[in-house]
C-alpha cells in the first residue's frame, strides 16, 4: 500500500473485578471464559466486543451468521495470542504517544456520555485511575497485535503469474465491480500575489513567536486560537511522540535542532508555515512537539485574479486556437503535470506518503478518489469527453489556494475488473488472499502449540479456527 496506514483501533471490553463504592467492598462482576497462554479473557470483555462487532457490521451494511458472542471471543483470543507473540519476538511498535492519546480521547468521550467523572466511576464500579490502566493495557494489546499480524505477512509478495492465476479462477460474480472512472487533465495557476501572501503569513508567525518568547502568551493558547492544522489545533498544537521520518523534511530538520522548550524560527513546508516547540527530550528517537500552522491568506480579489487569465485561455482552447496540452505546457504552474499535457495523476499523494513505487501511479479516478479534489469532481460530473471547463478556485492537496481549468479526457463506465484495465486492483486482491493464507497457516500452528482453555458454555460455538477447542 502507499503507506502503512495508521493502525485501526476499536473499543474493547474493560470490565474486571472492581470496587463497589457504596460500601467499599470488592465485588466480583465477571468470570473468566477463556485462557490463552497465560492471559485470561473475561465475560464482560466478550460481551462488549460482541456488541461492537454487531455495530460495525450494521454500519457496513451486513450481518454475520455467527453468534456474536463466539465471534467476539475469538477476536479476543486472536488478539491475546498475537500480543504475547509480539512480546516474545520483541516487535517494536513505537506507539506510546498514540496509545496515551487514544486512551485519553476515549476517556473524555466516556466521561461526556456518563455526565461526569463520578458518574463514570459509578457506572464502571471503579476509580478513574484503575479504569485508565485497564484501557491503556487493552489499547496497547491492540496495537501490538496489529503490528504482529503485519510482521507475519510483511514479506509476502505475488508474482504476475500468481495474479493471472488468481484472476482466472474467479467467477464472473466474484470479479469486483469497478465504478465509473475519469481520466482528465488540468491547467493550474497560483494567485499572482502568492509571495506577498507568504510574507504576510511569515510576519504573523514571527509576531506570535515573539509573544511566546516574551511570555505574553503561550504556544498552546495561540495554537488553539489560530493554528490551521485540524489534527492538532484543539489540542494546543500538540502531537504525541513520533519519529522524524513521519514528518516533511523542512519540519523534521527544524525540530531536530531544538532543545526542550525552545521555539523554532518560521519554517515553510508543503503544508504552509510553522513555528515549532519541542516539549521534552526525545526518547528512543521519538519527538514530542507542538506547532502552529498558518497558510497564506488571500483577498477575494487576489483569489479571483487568475480566473480571468484561465477563462480567456479556456476560450482560446475551445476555439481550437491552441491545444489543451500545449496550453498546459506553456501556462500551467503545476510542475508535476505541465510537461505531460496537464494529465492528472496521484503523484501528489505518492509524494505526501513517500511512496516511490511507480506501479501505484494512477491516472484513473473514482468518486472516492476526489476527497481532496471536490471542486474537480463537481466540474467533471457535468462534462463529456473532450469538454473543457470554465475556470474555478479550489485548493491543492496541501490546502494551498489555486485556480484551474480541467479537460475531460476519458470516461470509463462501471465494469467488471479486467486484467487489462484494472491490474493493480486484481493484484491487491491476490496479495490479500495470499497474506490471509499465510496468516491462517501461522495461526493454526501457533494455536496447536499453545495452552488454550475455553469455558464449556462457549466450546460448542462456531470458530474460524477449529483447533481452539482442545
């Protein structure tokens, strides 16, 4: 895939023996329903996992034929096995900051739902600090289990021959339906006042930096008020500890030079302009920081200025006085596409995620591929092959204001996937199947060599791996 995705987490059961606050006596709220290796699984954990699986399936529009309780139990047994194996194999996750951030986010949501901290403690029959510890362990197990699963299949690859054999054994009903796709080109122009807007942005950040250094304001307060980073603004600009490799080069270089509490000079990246504060000493290559992000801001007149030029250019192209390809080469300010006649690809996405594998280069876009190009999509759906649009204002993948015109090159109707048109899609399906086979084989072998005890009430249920029951 283009990038190792951020690990998907879900809320699992958090029940245990706990305190009854009314009389301070410990009461038993659960019973152990399974033991995997040296790890026990409680009934309340299974119940909550079962409920979550049902809700997930409902949201995805389908249901399972399996008993949710047995399905929930097996999910937890797999998680325990993978977590313990990750510890044995010394698998490195490096997600301590993410774990803490997720636990706190979950806790705040639960407190809001319960009404107060006290109400949550009463509902869960334990003090908040106990509840936090249980949640932290559960989330930690999920991270390690997911990392272990990826480690098991990380070296699995498929050859072109395997992809072809996989495709040939699919029935027509099994071949995926590929939705309508667009192939298009664009000509991009930035506001002529771009440098002036950048200067204004730098000056705003320099003023904020001075206020922070002089003690007139704090970085966190200014970040909440002014930062345009949706991922951190409401958290005072703070990000959990992470490696420098996850950051763009200018940002990483500036952060690496800071000492705890120090504020960087203004840094320009593909996302805009930043000032950065290192919060504490890096540990194991993990940097804990906060920042303020500002993007250049334009007046309405500055934003609309390129539209006149592009509308005139669109008129000339429609009159066949110049081809779209020649106009793109002569006038587009998008360096990624101008030399290729303006042909739009996913190169900007590949660059963002440092994905250098050229096989992932795409020129065909489905509706869901336009999440960062909504204005492109709204114009394209009204066009026929060969049409050229009027000029419109939009933003690029990094949120920078741009203007453009687009040309519809090709409309590919909805169709069953074919080797000729959709090789990458089929390759991913073949690879997923092969990884699942490798993982299933590994799981069965591990289960055979592991101590597993399941409560008699659950032994008759349907399991994906039938060798759990011994």
